[in-house]
C-alpha cells in the first residue's frame, strides 16, 4: 500500500499509568505464556497464539498487555478499558492530524548542507 491510498489519520499521544498489566517484553515472560519472539513477529493475519494469550489475560482481569511490537520497533500496549478503574484511564496529551502519512522514520534520508543550516 502506498501513502496516497491511506486516508487521513490522527496520532493521539496519551499518558498512561496502569497496574496489573501482563508484561511480555522478555523472552522468559513470553515462554511462561507459551509464546516465542517468532509468535510476536508473525505474518499479517497470523495472530492466533497472541489472541489466545490476550483473551486469557482479559479473562483473568488484567488491565492490559505490553509486548514487543510485531515490527520489532518499540513496544505495544493493549488496554482492556472495561477493567480499568477511572484513575487508570489514559489521559490525552496531544492529537496530531495527518492528511497524509508522514515519511517513514525507519528510512534514512540524505540531508544536504543547505538543510543543516
């Protein structure tokens, strides 16, 4: 998909302070729930193992799950809003609207001398 096929988006930045989160950021934690890094970095539409762990975390009353992102760039936090007490609800810090996707931050770009100032 190219950026011209993507409709306008909003990036919402929030502050989050949540307890009772299933933390899957280490290999040991993944192994304890029967997942591997390969499960987390699975192909599109191959989410069955991760969905199962998330469903069980929800059933056990966890407030959310934090895990490595599928892209291997950062982490992903999924919250279960129906389990969050009011004091743990995310608070919006900023909203940035994109009419088009911004440049891919993972790609290097050449900075010309005039751009450096």
